[in-house]
C-alpha cells in the first residue's frame, strides 16, 4: 500500500506539471510587442497608457513597449522593417508611403484613433484676419511638408482666392507657434488645434482656428494605428488582441479624459498639463465617429482623401486606398 500510495503521489504530481505546461503553452504565454509613437507622449496617446495601466494589454497576453523615436519620420519604415510591430501615424502619410513609385512602404491602418484632422490653419485673434480670404498678400508659415502646401491651396481657393500663389509661403520648420507670435508670419498651417492653439492661448496669444474639413479639404483620420502587411498576415491574432486592448484604453479615456491625463503623467511626468488637460477635453469627441464609436474607419473617407491627393498629384492614380486600411478589428 505504501508503494502504491507513493506512486500515486508521483503520478499526480507529474500530471499536474503536464497540465501546467500545457496551459502555459496554449494561451498564457506573453507576446512582446513594440509600438512607436508619432511624437513625444501627449494627450493624443492617453488611451495607450490607460490600456497599460489598467492591465488591458496584460489581459490579452501582451507585453507592450511604447517608445518615442528619435526621428518620428522613420516610423513607417521601422514598422515595415519589423523593428517596430506597430506605429502611430497619419492617414496622409500612409497614403503617401504606399503611393511611392519606387519601393512603396506597405503599411496598413488597423485603427482610426483620431477621426478628424487636427492639422489646421491658424491666425492670431489680434491680427483681425477673420477668414482665409484675408491672407491675400500675407506670409503663411508651414513645416515644409508638401501636402500641407496643397491643403493650404485648397483652403484659399475655397475662400475665394487663387490659391497659394496669392500668399508667400515661409518654411518655419516646427517653429510654428513662435513664428506667428513674433509676427514673422500672419498665419500658420501644420499646427494642431488640440495642442498649438492651446499653447498659444497659454502664452497670451489666442488664435482663430480654420479647420481643414470646413474649408474644402476632405475629412480624414489624423492619427491611425499602423502595422505592416507582413505582420498583419502572419500575426492576425496578435493584431486583434492589440487593437482590442488599445480600444478599451481609449473608450475609458473618452469616458474620463482627466483620469487619462493622470495616468499619462504617471508614465510621462514631463507632460505640460496646461496643454494636455484641455487638449484631452477636445480630443474626447474627436476619438469618436458620428455614431459615438471609437476606432472605426470607412472606405468612403479613405477614398475621398485619396482622390484629393491624386487630384493634387501627391499620389499616383493607380493607388487603391482600400488596401491601405482594414476595419475588421475595430470594436463593433
């Protein structure tokens, strides 16, 4: 009886060990994922840090490294190369990358984070320039991004001018705020109304904001979550889990944006709360579509903006924008 009892104990222990190993190999393994931000952490990224703080990534079996690249312009390349699994980018950049004649960058948007343009045209309230039409003969600062020039052209034509030929474009790099504060230029384009306009207000320079979609530029997704075609093909389950966790984080941020800023500050103490707290209040509506849903993307919006880019010879007519996104993972 003693031997039988001992053998029973040993067999039971072996069985439990086997079950434990099977559990670990069948669904409890940790999948490491790298995400590159488009800029330094700010209110746009609240949902990501909420997902980390509340364990939404962990619940999906994901260990996520969120990093700020030294050069944000390289994000799409690092995603395609596999150095990063996911990246935060912009709908215009995705289309431009895929539309390259040589060596197209085949990234795919899997989530529409910000549903509308943040990039906008701004003038100082004190300037008395109440409409883009008033910019005739004036200097307009921009960050030397080509498609911004075409956006300005559309805005000015919609306002009744001949386009950018009626203004003087000035490349101010990323010194957008300081260039308009110092009156080096009369207006700026390329600045976010959820960030730069608040910063300028805080400095004592309130601005008038002319949103692109109100002045002829087709509505588009400002921030999108991207991955590569290859990663999507090889890891659809991981993409689904990651998108689900991110979506839960942003849904919480929509419900309580200030609690989201508290979490953001925990992970990035250097944030400017005087910008990010009011910015989060503006973004909570922009994180939702017209039906109050987060993350959704539509073919209509992708096609309309792609057509505008094609008409402005920014991308080739042959590019099919349907290949640039998928809405299969968004929460319905």
